[in-house]
C-alpha cells in the first residue's frame, strides 16, 4: 500500500493507455458520449465538471457536448494559484480558454467559480471497487473532499478499459468513484 505500488500501477496503466491506436481513441470518445446513461445520472440543471484531455487521456469533449444539450451547465478545473487548490469555473461556449498548466486550458478569472454536483474525473488507473489512482498530486481527492463537505457529489471516473487494474491501494484520504464510464460501458460502485 505504498506510494511506490501506486506509482508502479500508474506507470503500467498509462503505458497501456499510451499504446492505444488513434482510431480506437476516437471511437472510444464517441462511445462514451453515446452511452452515458442520462436516465441513471440526471444532469439537467446541474453543474457538471469535465476536463480537456492531456497526454493520452480519453477525449470527453463529445460527452460534455451531449451533457450540455441535456441541460447541464459545464465547468472545467482551474488553478488560480499554482500552490493552492483546484477550483472549477463555468465553461461558457465561445469563451476564451487560458493555459492552466499541466498541458491543459480552462476558463480565465473572469469566469464564475462554480461548485459542480457531478464530476467527470480523469484517472490513471482504477479497480472494480471504484478506487482510482490519479496523477499523484491529489487534486481531485482534495476537490471532492471540499465539495462533499457541502453535499455529496457524484464522481464519474472516465477512462479506457485498459486502465483497469486488479486492486488499487486505498488510503483513508482517497475518495472512491461512484461510477465509471469507459468504452465498454457504465459501472456503478
């Protein structure tokens, strides 16, 4: 249950993800958008945070567009202070996006800070019990802890199926996922 075992799991899962064929990635992104169960996770009138893909992450932009058309208000992570916590800012169609570090972009400081109720959560690896490994900085665990203190949030892990591992070492501060969506389907934990 050490950081090294998480690091080894992360490295292996990311290597599998990196090796996926580009055409497969596009098809998987479209499958996510088509299969997200709106009857199971109602997004109408809710704030849903997504993310812009970095490195070899699955592209959730088609899914985010579907959720927007289903009535969700969209948000993206933002890092107003590189040393401070990750927050979320409302994503308005056509608004300028600014560099957020980590190779991604998000709404600038003029965008409203929001408190998402549903979080599409990126990850490096996950297991069948809803445990996840992020990228090692704890941004989503900390954000979910803060948001859950207001009211329990819905965390939907977003990944490729090849990122599943047998078991993720789970620590007390780790927030389990409520659901997982990959190109093979949707799972509840």
